[in-house]
């Protein structure tokens, strides 16, 4: 598995250009969940033929093991999302909030 070293100072400098680091953390969490769902769906799609035959066939067990090894080599979704943010492949915008004016009493 590849190592990703996150330099907090570099991250802080990068985020100070854009705004709040906390907004970026929320966006990273949302993107991480999207990536995790994509990986999970891909695994289920590749493994669905072998799961039904898992108890009957030893070849299905071996094939499922090989598929799971392939997915073990994928970096964690958090690191993928961070890399996308640092390479400016990920954009996020906050919705504009309306301030309602209340009539004076």
C-alpha cells in the first residue's frame, strides 16, 4: 500500500487561500464517503458471481480472495480525497445563506 504523507503546514497554507479549513474537512468527509461507496459498489459488482458459489466451490473462494487482495491495495478514501483536494481536482461551494429580516415590533 502506498504511503501518503500529509504535511499539516502545507495543508493549512493551501486552505488559507480558499477560506476555512473546517469547510474543507467537511467537504473531504463527503468526498471520502462518495469514493468509499464507489469502491464498495465495484467490489460487489466483481464479487457477485463468486459469492453465490462460495460454499460449493474452492475456485470461487480463491477468486474472491484474489479480488479482495486487489481492493486491499487501493489507498483509503480519505487519502484519495486529500490528494484530489491538493491537486485541485475537487471543488466545493457553500450555499449562500439568506438572512431574513424580522419586522420591528
